[in-house]
C-alpha cells in the first residue's frame, strides 16, 4: 500500500472515530469495528506503518573515548 493511500485511510478512520462511528467506508468497501478499542488499534497500526514508510534513516555518530583509568 502506498503512502498516499495509507494517509487517506488514516483520515477516514480518524474521522469515523471522532464522529462516534464504528463503520468506515473507503474504496467501495465498508468495515465495521466491534468496539472503539478495535478502531483505535487499527488507527495505531496504520500510524506505525506510515511512520515506518516515511521515516528517514537515523544518522549515527562515532567517537573515541579515552580515560586515564583512575
């Protein structure tokens, strides 16, 4: 799934949750969640997937440390 589609789905899920709905329709499909917790879990999973796709690699710094052993 591409980033734009995941963001559109995330928006649909968030709008449904904030409206107090448990059913979400997108791309001609309707999904009904059993509880708010299930809907929240779907939102969190999608947020993690988006973060993984759009994250930039971390820069690592290397250095040397020396002590006198006192």
